[in-house]
């Protein structure tokens, strides 16, 4: 019996060791795969960063990844001679107010559709779906511009902001599911305590939507930050109102007498930096949203 018991223990130990070895091997293979994917995703960014630190001649004729002479002055030159200081401010202005306006309109629309039965409710949702899934593209640029001309906003960044806010269908559908997940009993309790329809929205709904608002804000900010066509159309006669995306494309044709690809890469790195910072600060919101969805 003792011999059989010992053999059983040895077999169990071997089985456990085999399972641990397979688990360790699987984890190692997973990490290798993730590192390869990360390397493929980050390689263009690394290439752009090192290219932004090269001279014009080395960038156009060289083949090495690392610059032979580190030109950190490219960033200062792009910031000053290419007017990136002004372009950055314009991008921040458009992205910030577009995000605020989209969150306000999107949450109000989601709250109204989720809580109120009104005439034309289904038609409104269908129209929102059409604007979300049907890409009209440049067809609507002329009517939008004519509308802003009628409002005397064709020479202002507010025209771009209003148009971007009107395209809030993505935010609407991202938020309405979270509003519907909030128990209506909370609304009823708030009404009993003396709240009206609007105070319930501000005191009950918005605080409970914080994680969803963070993700929607990041999504909206990114879209407004990367918008190119609208700022280009509205700033053709107003170069001082150009955004980073428009100014960055302008570097392709040169600052002064010749094209400066190293300044274009420096500008591209500058344009990516705000989104990286925003994501770092919003990462906690992503985690909260994921945890809440798993818990539910």
C-alpha cells in the first residue's frame, strides 16, 4: 500500500509539474505574441520620432534608423516658423468645445429618448442611425458652409464646432445604453424628493454616467482633434485659424522655399502628444467602465 501511495504521489507531482510547465509555456508564447504586436504598432511612431530628429538631407538620403546628428531644434523650428503654437491652440479650442457640446447634447438626447415617450421618437432614432451608418462625406460640405455663411460663422472656428457637435450620433448611441441601465426607481425617488425632470438629469443621471462620459469624451476629443476636411474648408481664407492637422499637411509643401519633411515629422509627433496625455489620464475611466460592464 505504501508503495502504491508513493507512486500515486509521484504521478500527481508529475501531472502538476506538466500542467505548470504548459501554463508557463502558454504565458511565454502569449507575451511573445503581445510584444510582437506592440512592436508592429509602435514601429511607425518610433520611425517618425527618430525621423523628426534628423536633418533634411539625412532624412531624404539616409537609411539608418537613428539620426547621426540629433536635431532637437526641429521641434523649436516647427513650433515657431511653422506657427504650430497657433495651430495647437486652435485644435485645443475646437476639440474642447466640441467635446463639451457633444456630451451635453448627447446626454440630453439619450436621457429624453430613454425616459420619455414623445411623438416622433422612433423617427428621431432612425435619423440618428442614418447619420451614423451612412457616410455622406463631402456631399454635405457645401450646404454646411452655406448654413454657416447665413449665420455669419464662415470665418470663425465656431462654425466648425457647431457642425462637429451636430454629428453627435455616435455619442448618443454610446450613452443611451447606459442611461437605460439606470433604474427608473432612482428617478421616481428623486421626483418624490421634489426634483423635476431637469434636476433628475443633472443630479441623478449625469453623476451615474461618469465612466461612460469619460470614454465618450475621449472618443469625441480624438475625432475633433483629427478632423481635417472641415477646418481646411473653413480656414482657406483664414490661415491663422488653421488647426494642427491642416497646418501639418501644409508642411508637406514646405515652409519658405523648400519642403521640410523633418518639420512635418516633428509636427506629427507634437500632434500625437495631446492624445497620448489625454489617454493616460482617461485610462482609469476605461478600467471603471470595463469593470462595471463585467459586473453587470
